[in-house]
C-alpha cells in the first residue's frame, strides 16, 4: 500500500441520498453503488453546503463556505485566487484530472486541475445572475415545471450526449495512466450531470422500472413555509399544475437516471479493476445536492429540507478502512481537508471543513454541517446548522425552522415556536450571530448581483467572451503517426504489454 494513494471521485448531479438503498431507498436499482457502500464507509448524515449546482461545487472544491468566497449563485465567479484541493494535490505531487460537469463560472475553467478532458454542460458566464430587487419577475433561465409535465421515456437527450462522453473520457484516461510507467499518483474527478432534471431517460433504464414499482411523495405541500412558496413561484409550479401520472413518470425517469449513473460508474470501476489501479485507489462517491422529487409539493433543490441538501458520501478503500457507517453530521467542505490528509499534505489555509479520516478509522460524534442559500428564490440569506439530532434553519425574512431529525426524520414538525425548544433555538441563533453577519452578507449579495448584471449586459454586446472550456486534443500525438516508432507504440499501447503480468498476474 503506497503512502499516497490514487484518488477517484465519482460525482453525480442532484442525487439525493434517500434515493439509494444505502440510505434507506427502496426503489432505485444501483447495484454498483450498493456494493461500494457495503465495503466502504457510509456517511449517513452528509450535506451539501449550498443546495444549488455552482455554489455547491465551489464549496466542495475550496473547503470554504460560499459566503467566504462570493459564490452566491449559479452565475457567481469562482475566484482564481481561491485554493482548491486540486492545487493542494498538485503540490503533493499528484496529476489532477477533471472530466465532466463542474459549473465553474468565470474565465478560469481549471482551478488547479492539470488536465480537463471535456467541456462543461453549463455556461461559464454571468447571464444566470438572479435579481433580488425584482423578485416577482421570472427569468427565462429559471426552472419550469416542463421537466415534470413532459417527463417520460426518450431516445436521446443533451445530458446523455454529455455523460457518455464523460464516461468514455474517464475510462480512456485510466487506461492511459495504467500504460504510463512513469506516472505520478492521480486524483481524478468524474462528474456526471444525471440524474439532474429534465426527467427523461431512454431504455434500458426506463424499462428497468414499472409504474407499479414507483413510490409517490409522502409529505403534502405546506401552507406556512414562505420560502417554499417563493420556490413554487420561481419554478412556475402555480402556472403548471401537475397530475399524479406526471409525478409518477417524473419519479420513474429520475430512478432510471440513477440507474444510468450507476451503470456509468460501474463501467469506470470495472476499468479501474481491469487496469490493476483499484488495488490502491480511494474511491469517493458524492453529489452536489439532492432533489425534492415532489415531496412537500416541491421539485428540484434550493431548500434545506433533507431531500434537497442531504447527499450520499461513500469512501471505499477496503485496504485502508473497514466497512462502517458514520452518524456524524458532515458536509462537502470536509472533502478538501480529507484529500489533503490522504495526500500527506495538511491544509495550510484551513477553511470551515475538517478531515473525515478519523471517522473512516472508527470515530463518531455529533459532527457539524453548515449551509447557506443566497440564489434565486431567496430574498435574504438563508442559513442552516445541522448538528447531532437538530437542524436549524434561519432567514431574517422568514420564521425559523427547528427539527429533531432523530424523532422526526421527515421534518414534519417545526419546533421553533414551541416553548419546550426555546433554549435550543436561542443557542442556535447565538451561534448564527457568531458565524455570520447576515446584514452585511445581504448587502454584499445585492452588490454582487448588480456588478455581474452590468458585466453580463455589456458582454452580450458584440462578440461574447470565450470562457467555456475548450478541450485541447493534439491529433499529431494520437493513435499512429509516421514520426512514431510503430512497433514500440503498439507494444506500449497494449495493456498489459506482451510478456508482462497484468492485473491478475502473468498471462
């Protein structure tokens, strides 16, 4: 076992923890993820720090809360000066590789990755900047209910085009690494866009399920949740009522997309085995946020109910850690210090996270997960603290929410106004006052939105900026070219090389 293991991070988009059998799900068919969970460390209470794509990924990469780096929404620039785990691992001698979605906004599309194999599926510019000063206006890039009303089987989608390229490029890179006798340890992130909406998936994944197998939402819509009402407005839920048949089709397609993700990850893991790289690779499975999937009458993410912000987090390295389940509350900001710990390079600029390796080795406690939301659907910052049995959600514009998740895992009883929990509520409010200056944060969000809307409008005039990542492939160095030694090339490209032991020993 090497001192510095290889690292493979498998990331899904909008995969809620509760969909997987490792987290109590009973419908989704995900045998590869189930197998990883059985032999790995399963974090039962893992959370994203921001239930929206780009800000969540910025916190995952940087180990810093979104408010500390200005990652306020899906069009906020991820500053190039922000150290990421890719920077730290490069300094530790790793080859850092990204393939797939990361939704970096701004001209820096690498953020420490030495190699990026594909472009992104989402734009890198500022055009998706929300405007809190005109909340009633629904912008054209907002979610709509079309993803639900038009849910069902298909033959092809934009997301399938993207994810199949991502999976192919990841497998090809693993073969290249295995064939390189002088390679460094690698850290590769493979990030799929499924099971993100729209809710449509082709066969064979649609037909892996029947309508009778699909569970339906359990929790009804709440009439006293102002943030949920705002989300219904921006998502157009009141403009497009959905039928029970449409809800069932959307959930069936979502579960089908979970199976597609599982199959894609399975092909990558098979390649890891075939190349012999699996022996000393730490595999980490996670997601950027969850999916409400019709619970409480809500779809998509953007809230702090568990369906939207609780994510799978599985660490599989059987040679290093035994299989176990961890109850402590953890979050995506903990990934950076964990990776630094694995690489033997402590984080010299600590953020809000902490290494998860002690939990992998057997520790457990109440833990801590912090959350923020400052994007579309909000009118003031929303913050969350999850520790032990409690989850507390606070927004200056809304009533507080306090849930005892051990007694009420469905978050159906808000205890914030009850006399029995006033001491708990007061303690959380005091902690929020110490961790955040919400008035200053509110002002900075508004200022950031104004700046970015001006820049976006200016850059729409004339030629747009070329910020989207352009993968570079030098065809002169691909396959067979006349300047190459053909026999040497063919022997080097064959894996395992003739006469050499492969991953299972001598031929």
